[in-house]
C-alpha cells in the first residue's frame, strides 16, 4: 500500500502532460460519444461485466485484446447480436448507441501511454541477471509458477508493475492463490491453486510440479490470500534498476 | 423377442395419458415423475428406495443424452409410462425413450431475432396433462404439443417478447388449467400469472402481480412506476388441492436497484401469493421484502408441509428465500410464523414480529459502492429445495457470495435493461456454497456439506435415505440425508444448473440430472 501510493502519485504527475499533448482536436464529439458509451455501459452491461469491466457473471472486458472480438466490427456485432449459445444477449439499442458502448469498452483494457523514466534495454539485462524467467514465461521460455509476461506491458500499467516488483503481495494476480497443504502422510507443500471442486484440488508446487489431491487425503488445506512466493525486490534493486526493469516490462506488448 | 421389445417401446408413448387424477395422486406412482416438483406439494421427495445409503456407492451411468445448445441446461425432466419429456434451451422439447435414451420426437422452435433475456435463453421443463405436453418459450409463447408425436396442437402468445417478456418457467398443469408465469424483471415489464385452457389455449385469467389503478395495493407504487413494476413469476409454484389454493413466488420490483422512483412497498413484488385457481383472485399474500433494492426475487419453490407447530396441527408453507431468510407461513391464511437467516446476509438487521425486515441502509447501492451479502444471485435462487418426511429435514443449496453495488442510470425503454446498478465481486475470498439440512419448523442448521463455488443445482431427497445435489464444478453427488456424509459422487464434466429426479424403468430405479450439455441417468448395476 505504501508503495502503491508513492508510485501512483509519481505516475499521476507523469500522465498529465501526455494527456494534454495527445488530446484530439475533435474533443467534444468524441467526449460526448464516450460519455454516452460509459453511461450505457454502466446501465446495460455493468451488472454482468462489472463497473470497470473486470468481469463478473460476464467476461472480463478490461484487457487489451478481447477473445471473441478481434476487431471493432466484431465487437460491434457482439454487442448488437449477442453471442449465441452463451448468456450474452443481443441488444435492442440503436447502432449509434452500440458504437458508443463499443468505443467505451475498448478504453476499458487500454493501458494509457506513460512517461517511463527507465531504459528498457538496460532493463532486459536486469531481467536476465535476476533470472526472472526461472518463474515467468517470456517468448515461450521460462518457468510457469508465475504469470506469463509476453504482453504484460499491454495489460498492466507501469505503476502496477513497479508495485508488483517492490511489494508483490499488494496485488496478487487472480489465478495465483497461494496454498499450503499437508498430506495425511505428512508431506507439506506450498504452491498455488490450479483448480478446485468440492472433493478435489489441483495444485502446482513452487518447482512447477502438478499435484492432484482428493481432499480427504489432506490434513491441512490453507488458503493464503494476498500471499506471493515472489519476494520483494525493493532491497535488491537500485531505484535506477527498478526504473529500467519497469521500462522493459512495459515494452512487452505481445504479438500486435 | 426383438419384435416384442420393439413393440413395448413403441407402445409406451401411445399410452401416455396423464389425467389430472394421476398428478393429484402422484405419490401413489413414484415410478413416474408427473409434475415439476414431483407432486403438487412440491417437496421433491421420492418414496423409491432401491437406491439407498447402503448401495449408492455402486451407482453408475446408464445412458446420456447430449444437447446441441451451449446455453444453461436447466431442465427438470418429467417421466411417464416409459417416456421422459425434457426441454432443451432455448425453447425446444424432446421425448426420450426411457430404456435407451433415444429420442422419440423432437420439437424445434424457430425463434425470432431480438429476444432479450437477462440470464440466458433457458427453459426449466414441460408440464403434462392428458395427452399433451406444454412448453413455454423465450419469445413468450405457450405451446401445446401432442405427447405422442411432438406435433403442435396450439401455440399462443403470452406476452410481447420485444418488451423483455420471456417464458422460462415449467408450466403447472391443474385440473383444467395450465398455469404459466413470466420472466422479464430486468426489463421493466409488469408482472403477471396466467391460466390457460388446456384444450384451446384460451386465456382463462390473468393475475397482475403489480396492481393497476383502482385495485388494492396500487397505492404502494409512487406515480406511474407500477407500469414498469416487475414482480415476475418465473419459477413453478405449488398447489394444495384440499384448500384449492395455488401458491406462487414473485420477483423483484423494477428497476431492480433504484428505490426512489418507486416509493412504497411495491406490492406484490417479493411476495408469496395464494390464488383461487378457478378465478385467479388473490386469497392472501405475504410480502417477504417490501421495497426491495437488491434484486432478491422471491421466486423459489414453495414447499407444502402439514406439521405440528406450537402444539397445534398446522398447514404450512416453507420458503427458503433468495434473500437468505428461511420462512414458515400458515398456508391457509398467509400468517407469518417463523423467519431466520439460513445463509450469510447483511441487507437486513433482522425481522420484526410480523416478519417484515429491518433493512440495513448501508447495503443500498450507492455511487461509492455498497457491499451486501448475498449478491443479487441470492443465497438461494430458482433451483429447488427438497423436504424429506423420512428425516423431517428440509434441504437447501446455499450460495455464500457478496457483491459491491454501484448506482447506475436506469431509463426505461421497452426491451432494454432497467436495473440501475453495476456489480463488482468481493476480492480476497472464495465465494462458497453449501448443501444445508435445516429443521423445517425453525430453519436451524442440522448439517452441511461445503462445496466449492456457490451452486445452481436443485435437490431431491428419497426414501433411500439420500439427498442428491450437484456443483458448478460438475460433481453430481449423493449425501446421507440424516448426516450429510457424501456417499457417492460422479464427475459429469459440466456445471449442474438443474434439479434431479428419480423414476422406475422396467422396475429399476434411476436418477436423472442435467449437467453441462448432457442429460445423465444413473442406476445400480443389473
């Protein structure tokens, strides 16, 4: 939290001039459409997709690439017609209204360009020196116990990435719930949940090995929310190295 | 021999005659499942006991029928005389040969463009009466099919689908009427419950669940808000033939999350209504939640029970409500007798002596976001509870999941979402589910089985000392009805959004459940 506030403040300052510089000339028309899109989104879509598009009953829309809408037309069609065979209904809204929602939805997953103080090339060297790939996949190589990083710069802001390095437990990514289990025959393991149902749990230990247990085989099954096996790099990186590593991560945009 | 078998199979559907007297006396033929909840009393309990707590661990799949739709498969099948009748989403019906699972006929409906349903284009099952099958559709029609062939006898419009109306409920067949409810509480419809003539499809009566000008209760709606008042009726009710009363739950007022545009108690939303089935006139009502702003439809299955309460024999109706409270009412008068939480809930500080909730204002949707338990999917929902006279317990699948609600605009336009909030989940905890066994006269917890995600499966209990349930992770399982010990489980491979049933086929007991895109049946090895 401490870091989150500090980092957020710094980024806020950096953002202001950028927004002014990149402001389009047709501000009012675009703003009006976006306003309408936001309003319609909140009343028509937000109850399933969440107020920030993070998903709920409906899919997470706050991501740079939508699985079912590869381009603008596909997004428009989905909002208009729904997705047959799913709970996503068609909409009786006018084409103009649908366009405004689509325009707004596209902003949900956008990570605004930021002024990054570091140097991405030097950051790549820090990444290699720290052996980040031991746990994180990049370009098809690396470990699998942490989130993949191929397009991390398209999904996460610099502020978030900085926080993740300095205080990893401040915001643990979904899908990485840390667990501690002790089996009835006395084995103790830590790792994260892969899947779970009423009777069984699938679990990956920190070496990346997959385990599947029936719950009756376990003595302890402890959920550790807001815990991460990744330690803080606050003491291991200079502030310049941190800037460089953040710049490198921000540059990872995945296949365009 | 081959010819004989074939003849038996072919002869079965032709003999499918389900006069009212058979449904009335459904308890005397537990080998069939003749109406949505198994009987008019809606206990979803079977006296079949071939499959029981001593042998259920040997239960195994018999046949599986796959559907093509990827919509939620919410059917509660009916079984009569060797044939199973199911619906398939969005609005299709199929008759299956009970021995083999092979289709005998299919009704496939061509649907118009522009259907809006809040929560999937789903259907929960058919009703049977005499030689007809009755099916509601998402384009808000009621269709009567020939039970032998699936051919259409009649097809009538219940309401205008373009306004947000849909029929997802399994109709209820009474002596000479087909009772049909309506969905659309998220679209500003004005709710109603209808009765139709089984032979002609003519409407016999309509009870508006939101009273119009001049009708009692109209003054519980400010201004013209009653016109968009919601109070839908999308879950099948119960019937008491001796009292000749029809019991039905009603849903949320519209808009779901904004109260100030509809000041007042908003009758008869969030109520249990008791109607005279001949005329559709209201005999009594009990409103669980006046002026709801959490979208807690009181559209659950009312369970009828005769029991001694306070030293007196009483005719009761049990109602585990989506709002997280367990209610017991007198079903003759509607008098409130018992109410207490059976699940985590924060929207009410308690109930007063008349059962009226004391609401927690901090949970009302706001611009900053207000956390409430349960979220609008409820502590319970449309899926069925079950009461076992053998254990004298009522079983309920319970959802434990909060939501944070942000106010949003709600401007009424026909056929468009009219709700007024956005929902965010609660981070830092897993939502949970429980199969809970409650004391029927108090709602006290007797035992529970924790499951992973909040469930959408209904329950069925049997005289074999079992209760059957399913999970979102695809487990279908049987628990000991007395202790909650899980005695058998099967991974179906798809989430269970349906109620189980049981029946006999050639003298053997089967269990049926829809899961994922499959209808599965189970039996003991021969």
